[in-house]
């Protein structure tokens, strides 16, 4: 699965896009540079939904994160930076 991020820098929310939209359970996690899961999102994606908005990330500490998005066995990863 290809994951696209509008910006690799975020403050309190992330907007990401996935290819091949399909109705399924979409899971996303933010993992810090120590390998700990800091936040998780699970949502039922609509058949034609490609864009997802993930809010409520303001309480995360500043630093480098890995975004992992999965849809069944399909997975995509991307590095991000949380900043002021």
C-alpha cells in the first residue's frame, strides 16, 4: 500500500492518503524513535475513501515518528517529525 502524507511535519493532526481505496478496517500507529507505540487509530474506511484526518496529536512529545498504516496484510510506513 502506498501512503502519501501532505506534509512530513505535523503539530496536532495528520492528513494522509492511501492508494486503492476499498471498504476495510484501516489501522494506523505512530511509533517514536525508541520503538514505542505513542498513538493508534482504527477506522472503518468507506469504499472510495482515500484521505484520512487524524487529530488529537497535540499531546505527543516533539520528535521523530514512524507512521505505519495497515489494511489487512497491506502495509505502508513513513517517517514524520512532530514540531512546535
